[in-house]
C-alpha cells in the first residue's frame, strides 16, 4: 500500500549540490525508517544514509560531512541533501521505507530509483 515517489536527480558538476526527495503515500503501513541506497554500474548496492522516525541517522563513511538526510514525518517525505558532489557519487539512488504492517509483519518498499550523474 506504499508508493515511493522520488525526485531531484540529475546532472551536476563536481563540487555542486543536489537534493533528492522521496514522498511515501499514506497507508496503514507504519514506517519506522526511510533511507537512500545507491548502485553504480558493476558495483553492489550500498547504504548511503537512513533516518528513523525518531530522527536517528546513519551515514556511509564516504558521504559523512557532505550529505545530510532529513525527513518531514507529517508529509512522509525523506530528503537527501548532497553537497560537494564527486564523480564517484554517480549512481542510481533508491529510496526505501521500512516498517511494519498492522499484524506487525516487517516490510520494505523501494522506489524506482533516480539517476545522479556527477561530471568532472
């Protein structure tokens, strides 16, 4: 019952900034955490950042100090502010939401992905 709509990807020069947004549709699914993952060609999908409903955050070492994740719980939206972008940040970025259904079964939803390309 959850749909994740991503926006904000695009092309940017090294050193530039982008902000990704991911809006989750309303549903009976209880979202406990939302985050961003990325996957570059030929590489494994990796966690970029996530945030719990209580505001606790985690970041990959490669993006600490450059990226900031935040959320608006009222809007069920998560943001990823990306500054000082590097060519190695080029990847498809996927939004995800994790939580539980009414019977407490765990669940996860994924967005379709948005391309971020950083040129040198």
